[in-house]
């Protein structure tokens, strides 16, 4: 395994370019303060350098909160109370860096407040029941209980998040008042919708559905349970939050 100095001490790190992209973007971005020790631990297990967007985010920030709190991107973990967990915690990294360890189904790198999960495919996505190619992003959609290929890598996904296309992506899933609801959430909370997002009733009239704030683990747990029992397939690991 490459050591932290080799992974972090690169001549052309991606972080300055990422910071500039955050400033240019019309999408509100909150950069969480990093936990330096946890970020370095994540980087060593990931074995990616700070030249990549994944490595730069892991090393330099605790995570990102985008579009008023609707989307959360995991990084090196935020030490502040109520911050985001690290990639290591979300993906259950081993306590000590292990070159033989790899995420079983893919690396969970983000989530949205409805329980949508963004993950980076592992080396054999088909065996894990995931669409797309190795190293490409996938999305677990809470309104279909299925994984969808995004046809982009991690750095392309970050650019996509900043591009202003989230309104189109979430068309039909953002009821009136969603900005205020998302902004009021803690980073460990999500929005539970009833009738559930995958039902015909919710598809027909989302504005009429009731919504309440619950722990994000509850949102993910309910979606995973229904996907196993009545959805297209077991979604597998959705992250530890």
C-alpha cells in the first residue's frame, strides 16, 4: 500500500480547482471543516491520490452539503457535533488499513434527504446487482427502489452536482416548500414521505403526501426493507449513517 505522504503530497492536487468550482457554481455549497486524522486514514484505505476529486475531498474537507441541504457528499468526516460521518464510517472501513479489503458492492459517496444513495461501482458491479461499469456512479432511487447507472465517474459526478441540473434530476420529487424543509434538517436526518415515494399515490400527487423528519438510517432502512420484500431486487449495502 502507498503511504499517506505519497498519496497526499502530489504536485497538482485537485483541491484548489474544486474550491474554485464551488465558488463558480450557482448551486449553494457548504464545505464542512475536516477531521485531518480521519481524512488521512480514509485516503490510505482508498489508495487514491489528492490529484483526484475523491482524494481531494477526503483529505481536505469533512464533506459537502449542496443545494440547501438536499444532497450530502461524504469526505474525510466532520469533527463538529452534528457533522457528516467519514467515508470510512459510512463504508465500514477496517480499523487498520488493509490492502485486501474492498467495499463489497461499491463505495457509498453521497445521499439525499429522501434516502437516495450515490455509490461508486466496484470492480464487478454485475455480481453485486448494480448497473453500469466498474468505477462509474450509480444511484439508488427512493421512488423506484432500484439502482440506476449514471454513466459518469466520481469527478464527473461532482461537476454534475455543481452544474445546476439537480432540479431536473429530482423533477417530481421536490414538493412545494422543499428548500425550507431541507435547510431545517440536521445532517443525520432525512424526510420520510407517506404514502411512500414508490407508491402510485405518491407518484400521482406528491404535494398531498405527508412528510416528517426522521433519522436518515430510518429512511434508508425502510426503503431497503421494501426493496427486498417487494422491489426489483435486494439493494444491498446503502451505507452506515
